C-alpha cells in the first residue's frame, strides 16, 4: 500500500508535534488514533502493521477539535439548513458517538456558514445535499471533510431539517 515512510520520518519532515493517523478510506473514525513526536518509537509497529493493510493519512492534530468541537454544516440544494457541533468525550479527540462524542444542534456564526457555502460553490455542481465538516480557527472555518456521498445529515437535531430536505428534493426534481 502507498508510501512506506516511517511515521517518525513523516512527523519530522513536516515539523509536527502531534498527529492523527487514519485510514484513507474509513467511516466513523474506525482505525483512527493519535501519535506524537514523543511517542513515535512506541507507535512505529502499530503504524507499520496498519500500513500493511491499508493506505493511511497522517495529519497534524488540530487541538481546536478537542477543545471546542467539530462543526457539521448541512446544506440542501446549496442553502444552509442547520448546524451541529460535535464535541469529543473528555480526554479524547474523536467526535463520534461510539467514542463518547456528543453532537448537539448549534447555530454557527454567519461567517462560518458563508465560508462553508463558498467551499460548495467551488464544486460547480448543484447538489441535493452536502455536509461540510470542519472547525473554527481564529474565526475562520477550516475544512476537514466534505461529505457528499451518503452523509449522516443530523435531521433529528433540527426541527425543520426534514422539511427543508423535502423541499430541496422537490426543487431539484422540478428543475
């Protein structure tokens, strides 16, 4: 699979301190874990073994997610519908429920919504739905993931979301 560069070398080359290692293709943070410059010796075998099974991504750890949570901004037919702030359990960095994460309905700032909407316009396609996941850093939205294929849309966390989704379906079918 992919490049066999050791984890310590990747971390050193980018001058990162803390990283997240995750499968290139995954769902719900399966196979995702943290490492650091300090723990690379202990993480070497885990990384090498996982790399034999699948391609991996190594990304800098973003402390904002552990501290403040990760946003999921849901759009129907290009229009913002609702926001969800997913917070990790104490002592963890993963926001998924099965790791103790807690999603709650939340209202992102207009600036974050506008920045997420701008990301969608770069696709140049009309989309029935999209979920733009990211976090806030110094007032700006930092994209983590653009969910376009079967995302969980958190419809149960927003009273009007199902109706907005139905309206978007009708608009697209009528176009």
